[in-house]
């Protein structure tokens, strides 16, 4: 899965491996800054976090050759990104009197277009300690092993050998049932040593991430659904990146179509773009650690300030919703600073179940499963009426004839959809009460609706093309030609030729 990824040793860029991995100077500079804690507290030891970086310059070919099959078969939330890189960082800071600053400070970074946060952070845990000791020869050996890995095929369980360990992980598929348990891992019996089995290639410990904001999970879900601009202010890049990734994942299986930056610094090339007050903040979730951002981003409509994440066995004090006007001092207390009023009511039953789980010392993975299932059901209740209405816009199959172009998908009419909610709305599958109509109207203005609609319209168009081609293949063209003029026959031949050479065909 990491063919075409790069392992990069920083702060000043010391080396890139493989050596032929192409990065622009702008990208190299950005990676350097994003791979070093912006306002590190001085703690010693190792820390891991993630970032997301906009690709600079035009499109470029990937060393990993793919005909598009992966993106067609992978869940929308796990598709390979075309315009962004993900960076997975392993940072070490230890005292070292031989260094000019008295500390050894170095990051090993894995750069990829795939959002496999669990797999790549696990890989770095194996590689980084060895790299800090042996440097470039270690990377060369590791990359030679990774070059032999099979490509990431959705639905398959992969065995990935590296440094004497076999990582075993299943790549999710688009046909997986949402919310179902991971398919039982296989192919273990002949593996020596016993594999390191990852339960998920990408899923975070949602309960641990959302502990301080559990009672506001409904509000955060709505803000993500509507693509609202949000700043996550955290004490470390680890907390910042985990919270941002947790927030953007809570819409699954709906894809979060806005921008997001799990970790962002004042040196980023988009800094001026995000901090200007001459225009509204962009649709983005941005994670920061530098207190300077409290001043520069206090005009943003939603700011989440969190402390250090604790282990899942205890529930930290829940942050409060506060007015933005109180966001003034650099020692701002944890809280959600916003004037947003939710459209839906809180699910108190869920909160009680999770709190009871803490009292009974329920395992964190069980708590996360409960939370993930709640968010999944909430998203599905919201999106299913849209899916049903969209399906009703598809032309009937009997209207598809081989002698004419395929019929058009009917336009999406918001008012017609709103009328359909009375009999086929989210109230049929969700117990939550509130202003569902108002939430839909606001959703129609968001990038997430635009992204969802474009994807569904593209899929329906492809389906129409396939049905039309099928009708052509089954047609008796010789019989049709008997009473047709030469002009009509030539016109049909030209249309067929155009159809057969089209990329979709």
C-alpha cells in the first residue's frame, strides 16, 4: 500500500527515500514545518501525529501504477487523493549534550495519498526507532521490503512483511455492509512469526477522541455535515490531528467533501488564506497548537478548545458551549466557542449508555463501536431519503432504446424532495426529534451536498450508459435497417462508433 510513498527525515530535510520520489521545493518546506511540533511543551520522548498537505504544482504521475480500480472499489472515505498528500509523523526529542541545542530532535515522515492512519502509524512505530539508530541503510532495507508488498485491493486481507514482522490488515471494500464487524482475518496458519493483526486500516478510537465532548456529539455531527469552518485548538499535534480525523470520519459512510488539516502551523503556505478577515473563513476543519491562533482565528464561527486526551477508562470533565466573545485570552479554557444552535435534539440515551460503560469499565473498543454505530445510523437516517429521491430521478429502463441517445436524469428539485419527507423522511428510521427540514435546507448549501450529488449523478449516468450499451448489444440491427434510409443508417453507425470509443465504454 505504500509503494510510491516517501519516508522523509526532517526538520531541515536531510533525505528523501526513495531518492526518485518527486517533491517540489514548496512541498519540501511545508513538510519540514508540519513534521515538527509548532509549540512543543518540552516533553521528552516520542510522539506521533498526522497532517494533510495540498499538492503544489500541476498533476504528476504516481510511482504506483493504478488503472483506477482501487478508487472504484474502495469506500469513498478511503479513496486515494489526487490533490493532497497525507503525512504520518514519528517525532523524537531526547536530551543530547553533543547537540548544539542540547536535544536530539528528529522526525521520520511517511508521505502517501492514502488515508491509512492506523497502518502507517503502526509501520512508523516499527521503523522509526531503528532508523534513528541506523539512519539511511535502514530506510533502504525497509523500502526494498515495501516494494515487494502487494497493491491494496479492496476486500482483500494483506500480509505485509517488514523488519521481521508481518503486519496483517484487511483493506475495506465499497461493498462492505456499513457498520458490520471486520471480516475475520485469515491466512495466519503458515505465517512465521505470528502476524501483527490490525483491526482496522484507518479507524480511530472514537470514544477516546470524543471523551471531552460526548454531550455535544450531536452538535459536532451537524457542523461536520454542514461543512462549517471549525478550528480545533489542542495542546499537541497528536491531540489536534486525532480530533480532526475523528470529526471528519463521523459522517461515514457519507464522504466529508470539505478541506481538512489535522495539523496546521503558522508557516503553512495557506496561512494568509485562512487568517484573513476580509472574507468568510473557508469550509475547512483545521487543527492547531500554537496559542497565536487564538488571536488570528477568533473571527471563525466555531472553535473547539480541548486539553490532553486521557485513557478511555475515565471521563474527563465535559467542555461547555461558550460565546465567541469570551475567546480573548491566551489561556482560554477548554470549550466549544460558537453561537450555533442545533437543528436536532441530543440523544440522551446514547450518553447514558456510554457513561454507564465507563462505570462498568467497558472496553474502549466497545464504547467506540457504540459511538460509531450511533453516528452511522444518524448519517444513514439523514442520507437514505436523499438516496431514495435521487433514485426516483432515474429514467425507466423501458425508455432506453438502442436507436436514440440514453434519456437524461431528471433534475433534482429541492422542494419536491422536501415534500417527499412527510411520508419517507428520517423520522422512519431515527428517534431523534427536531427541525429535520431546516437541517436539509442548510445541507443543500454545503460542499458535502454538492460532493454527494455529483458522485451520485456520475454513478447514475454511468449506469444509464451501461444499460444503453446493453440495449445496443441485444438489438437486431439488421432487422431495423430494412426500412431505413442510408442517412439514418450512417447516422446510427457514427453514433455506435462514438459510443464504442468513449472512455466510459
